């Protein structure tokens, strides 16, 4: 009976801040930290030393902040006193910035035939050069129909003349290889 009254009284205290126990799976906060000893860092970055887990929670409650386990693999684990909501917001902001800086590289395709005319080859090479300038990779595919497959050397010559037209604007990532009825070559932009 007395324990029941104590629990009710404890949860209805006006100054008691209760956080959700499982906000995030990757980071442990407050009551989730069950280590005997932790290396504690204060809000301003000063090292408070090695303290017990309960002591760290008590210090954080006095400051009305949270204890967040930053480095769980260290010995003893490193925890920091901070506002968890603000910490989570900063992490999301950093991830968003990193995503903005990433450049996705697409693979564009240029299709050729073994008996392509020189003007048509020049047009295809110009398209490939545009793709390479924009930072994309180019997959050059040459399709053989019927008995053309017996004359693969003609296809290799067409691929070589395509490389001569492009010049030094690209590097050959994959040399011309026969894959079934297609001869494939992959070009990457020169850095």
C-alpha cells in the first residue's frame, strides 16, 4: 500500500520531467543507460570524470537535461549531458547537408550499329560528350543483328572510332566486350 502511494506521488511531482524511454534505437538516453560507470561530459564540454550511471542521471535531472550515450563502444562508455531534442535536430541537419553535397552519377546509354555512317557516329559522340560533361557515365551499346555477330571486328572498329571522336574527354572504364548479341563499353568522365 505504501509503495503504491509513493509511486503515485513520485509521478505527480510538478518538477519531474519524464521522457519517453525509447525515442531512438541507435542512441540510448536517460533510463536506458544501464552501465555501472560512464565517462561524463558536461553541457559546455568539460569533462566531469568517471561517475556511476545513476549519478550521471541525477546530475542531468538537476540541470533539467538528458544524459545521452555518445560513444557506447568506449571503455567506459562516453555520455554527455545535453538537450536530446536539440541533439536529434542537429544530427538530422548534418545528414541533410551531407545528402545535398552528394552527387548521384547516372549511367546514360548511347546505341550504335555496326554499319553506322560517320555523320551519325559524330552525332552519337556529341550526345555522349554532353552526358560526360554533365558528370554522368556513358554506356555505349552496339547491337549485332543476324549474321553481323560473325563480324565482331567491325564493331570493335566502330567503338574505337567513337573513342577517337571523344578524344581525351573521357576514360574507358570497361573495354568493349561482347555480351550475347551486344558489344558494351562503359565510359566515365575524366576528373
